[in-house]
């Protein structure tokens, strides 16, 4: 079964590490990254969708980051 996550954070090195960690755990990039300016905080925000094929069936209680 294919599961989906949307990773997001401020546009910092921490976001890149978050995506790199997901890739190292078998997740694959899905689409292009997205960027938006958070005017309330004055920072750029990033988002990247990732997907992973897992052998277990989906259930809402799954902790996707632990798959």
C-alpha cells in the first residue's frame, strides 16, 4: 500500500534534514516542493510531499513517520 506524508517547516537547513531523513528511510519525493511566505512570522515556509510503499494495510492510527 502506498502511504503519503507532507513534510513542512521553515526554509532552513532543518527542513532539508527532515526531507533527507525521510529519503534515507525509504520515502520517495512526490511532486515538486512548494514555498510560501509566512507574512505573520516574516519567514519562507517549505513543503515537500513524500510517498512510501508499505506491506501493512492503512489505518488512521498509523504513525506515518514511523513506517
